[in-house]
């Protein structure tokens, strides 16, 4: 039972709106895009720096260190791309994530109202 | 309207007392421009598990008087459904404050970054568990 009070709080709500607008998926994409952009320009800067250093007859060791750095950055970039492709809200212990996923299933029609309500109740009780 | 990151905080208290001691700390954060509160409500769960949603205006006079100047807006963005969703996790005889706030400090920093032709490309909150894991790995080395 819930007692009513004066103020209206009948809006779509934070949790529902987050699920609907897939904030999490959007964030993952934005992060990925931001990261690649930054990596690209940084990698370019590194390349230019490496070229400049080679031209200046820096020691072979310095060049090697830069190449290692670039390889590491490329690996990071690949990882970021992979992370962005992964499902945005994998099932986990996080109640919010699970609720959001449930809500998405409901919205997509995979769960009908009754199934959604039952699953939500189960999740919250657990 | 400024554009700092918005955060929702749910704080659980035993019994039916909400605020008392946290108000001075919150007041300090608001007064020095760290955060701006844009919605606030409280939920009580009694011994039988019944829920009551309590608005700022329904608090005891003392609590209301202390909190009122701190709260910039009671926007109602936190819906009944939100409140009930989080309140479900409460045990009987406890209460929770739901606080929606803007990190105004970050908004000022972002303005400074823009003026310096910088661009924020990633802003992520890292779970505490991740940091603890990394700290443990470093401690091993």
C-alpha cells in the first residue's frame, strides 16, 4: 500500500527513460568514437615524432620504444572497438543493468506485460 | 541551465529519520558550488513493508527548514515508479533519500576546457571495484 501526497510524480521516470533511450549503448558508442579519435590523432602525432626523431639520428633505442608504444596503442584501440561491439548491458549482478535489460526486452515485445511484471518482481525479490 | 553530469544517489537510513546529520555536509557542497540539487524525495518502509513517499514539504518542520534552502528545484523527474523500484530493496523499518543532482563543479571545468580549445571526449565513472582490483595488482608487483 502506498499513501498519496500532493506532488505529481507521474512522469516516465529516470529508470524507464534510461532504458528507452539506451543511454548505456549510446555511452559505449560515444566512448569508442572518442577513444578512436584520440588514438588516431595521438598515433599520428607519435608517427610524426618518430619520423622527426629518426631524421635527427636519435638512437635506435628511442625509435624502438616509440614503435612499442604505437603497437600498444593499436592494441588498446582494437580492445576499445571490441568493447563497443559487446552487448551494452550484459547480464551481471548489477540490479540496474538487469532491470534495464528487462525493460528493453519488454519494449522490444520479447516479453509481454505479464511476463515483464513477473520477471521484474522476481528480480527485485531476489 | 548548466550542463554538468547528473547523478542519482539513493541513501538508506535505519528507522524513519532521514536527514539530520547529512544536511550540514550537503549544505556545504551546495554552498561552494560543487553540486546543485534538482530533485529530492524520501521513501519510508514501515514494519509491515508498506511504503510511504515523503516530499520535502512533508518533512518535520526542523528538517524541512534545514533542507529547503539547499534544494534548487524539486523537478519531479524522479517518478513514483523510480521511487518504488528503489524502495523495494529496503528492509522493513528503514527509509531512503533519493537525490538527483548536477555536478556543477564539472560544468565549470568543462567550460574552462572549452575556452582552452580542449574537448572532453571521455567522461566515465569507474566502479570502485575496478580501482580496488588495480590497486591489488599493483601491490603485488
